[in-house]
C-alpha cells in the first residue's frame, strides 16, 4: 500500500485531495496536516509516507525548509500543488527537490497522472507551469530544473510515446484527448513535458523525433499531398 501525506492549510483543497486519494485503489492516506514545516517534518518521520502532496505556499514553508525535509527523507517523493506563483518561487521549489508541480486549477485526471508519475520518479509539471518556466531569458536555467533522464538520454513514458505518435500523425490536442479519454488540458501538459524532455520547441521537433526513433508504422503521410 502506497502511503500519502497531505500538507495544506487550505481547507477546501485539502479535503478535495483527501477525497481523490480515498477514491483510488492501492493508496493509504496516512495523515493530513495544516501546520508548519517543523510539524510537517515530525509527521514525515512518524508516518514514513511514500509521497508528500504539499502546498508549501499555504504553509509558509521556505525553500530552505523544503530542501532540509527532502534531504532528511531520501526516499520521499514530493508533489506540490499550489496556487499560481511566480517563476522564482516555483523554480526554487524544484531546485529544493520537489519532484513534480501542479496548480490547484488542474483537473482530477491530471492530478492522478502526476501522482503516478511522481511515485515513479518522473518529473510532471502542469502545462501552465512548464510554460512559465520555459519562457523568457531564463530558459537555460529552466532546462536544468526540467532535467533530462537516462534511457537513450531520455525518460519518455509509454503514455508520452503514445502522444508523440499521435502528434506526429497530425492529430490536434482535442483529437488526441478524445482518442485517449483524457482532457485537452492534460494532453497540453503532456505535450509541454514531451517538448521539455526532447529539448524541442515546436511540433516539427516532435515529428522528427518520432521519425528518427521509428515510432510510426509508416511515414507515407509525411509526404502526401
């Protein structure tokens, strides 16, 4: 059973995440807290959760506190779900060791995907956060935050491969969402994460990756009239 601890001072969002976790199989909600970083560290030591879902902003948990908590609990995975924050705050949280980051406006399906990805050690970012972190002159710093993984240089999930194939075949986000029974927003988030992992900035780059790695059954459509 995967143990999850929720740390959030916002009542509505805390209860919402609790209900979501309770609906999922294979997860045990060990505790929810709404206090400070010192109490949070004590609870983590007591309960030994596999995943911490935290709104560090609502707890006034400084980056230094986050870094210390994560360093002391080496196997702990951290998913942050906050209101919209500025680029510096979110980058600092990721630099401190937060595995994944969403906004509170994200949909249920996206939160569930982020939970699974985070537990697998994959970085999952909301599309809006990915956009903020990869825009403006700090893009090189953002690339270090959105680190690449190893598996032929990358860690692209089966779901992402599926989406890459559909993108390369010319389907829109809406069409891909309909095919996979996901929301358009979730597909947009996947697209952003894929582009970050592949270090490309447009659809053409994704198509070339698909062709290079022979992810398509046939390339005839690329040359059709």
